[in-house]
C-alpha cells in the first residue's frame, strides 16, 4: 500500500487509503452528530416535561440511552485512534492526550485547522447540551416542587399553622384537621 502525504496507511476503504488522522476526524464528526442528536432529544424532553407527557418522556429516555451507548463506543474508538495518530506522527502515544494536545503535536497547518474545527464544533454542541440539561433539570425540580406542594395542600389544612399552640392542644388540632388524604403518596 502507498502512504498518503507521508503517513502510514491503516487500511483501504473503497480504494482509498485511510490514515489514523482521517479516522480520528471522521470519528470526531460522528461524535458531534451524536451530541447533536442528544440536543434534539433534549429539546423534545423539555417539551414533554412541560406538557407532563410521562409516557412520551419514557420513550425519549430510551432513545437517549441508545445514543449514549453509541457515544461511548465512539469515544473508545477515538482513544484508540488518538494513540494511532500519535504513532503516525512518530511520537510515543500518551494515554491521556486531549484534542488540544494533538493540535500542539500536529505539524501540518491544514491538519491543525481540521482538528481545531472539530474541537470547536464539539465544544459548541456539548455546551448547548449542557445548557439544555440544566434547563431540563430545573423543570423537573419545579415539577417535583409543585407535586410536593399539591400533596401538602391535600394532607394538611393551612389553618392555625402559623399560630403557637401548647403541644397537647396542637396534637388534638392536627387530628381534627386532616386533609383529603391522611398520608403522602
């Protein structure tokens, strides 16, 4: 096999030699696509939370789980591709190398730009996902707070809650003023 641009070929795909660098770039793009899918699912989750559509939310969580499993596979492959790329550069592979490290190690300006673009697009989509997840967590917390508030309204009446009573009188009053339900669900 011939090497491409001075690199050692890893394998041939559709008649073209694919290097570790190209595999890494392809994998990073696949990761970006999967993160974008998580953002889309997160938007749908937000709508389902707001509309209290529990069954649809459960289905979305299942889809999200499948995307997360795919991302885990891609990240494992990415770790291997980073090591192969470091070897391709003639360097001893660093187990904990990041994209920033790879950018610093890369000599060719075109390759540096491609890595920087991949890092930037991944950072953008993961930041969007982080923000969306924070919003969804807040919505879930607010929903739970509302449920707890509603349960409190049904279990204990508000009268005399703010007035001090002697403990003996307080116990008798609490037994007389039960709400619709005696206990929380």
